[in-house]
C-alpha cells in the first residue's frame, strides 16, 4: 500500500514539474516574441 502511494506521489510531482516547465517555456517564448515584435516595429518607424 505504501509503495502505491509513493508511486502516485512521484507521478504527481513529475506531472507538476512538467506543467511548470511547459508554462515557463511558453512564458519565455511569449515574452521573446513580444520583444521581437516591438524591436521590429521600432526599426520600421525609424526608417521612415
């Protein structure tokens, strides 16, 4: 019985870290995309 609860706890922990990592990557990707768009927009405005 104890072995099963340990297995469930490890699975939950792995799942949590997987979700946290995916969310972090999405956040970094989104921030990078927004920064790239802002830089591109400023460069376009500067040329005119």
